C-alpha cells in the first residue's frame, strides 16, 4: 500500500492550495479516505473524510466552508481543496486510507 501526498507549500493568509494523494496497492474505490493534519506540538487531527463512493463528507468545524474533500476513483486519487487559508491551518497534512498513512505534505500559511 502506498499513499503519496503532494501540493503543499507556503501560501499567504487568504490563499488557496490543493492537496493530492495518489493511492496504490489496494482497491481504492472500496475504501473511505481521509485527510489529517498535525501542527507542531499538537496531536494529529482529522480534517476531512469521504466515503468510498463519494457522497456525505465530514469536516472538522474549523475548516467547514473553506476546505473541500473529493476523490477520483478512476485516478485512485483523493484531493483536499483548501481556500481562505489561515495561519492556524499551518501543519503537516497526511492522507489516510486502508489503514495506512502517507508521508505527509507541509502546508505553511504565513505572510
């Protein structure tokens, strides 16, 4: 199983980023996928999740209305569109699925 995140970077407050997670080694379309984040000195937090066929998604309150999780089952990829970014969104973002974690991609929101 391999989960490879990409799309992180440095962005100014109010900016946007789109994270991608390419999955392999399992039947992607059969599993829910999630994005987590971990800020320095804090625990890992579930940010958003999406069921296997899309549909009802979950968001932590702090990102509702700003982040959107989506998936492409043909491309075995899950996305996290992040808009109106805030400094408190700064963290390492991890993809999770099939009980596995990606290596993470750093998101830094700073002026």
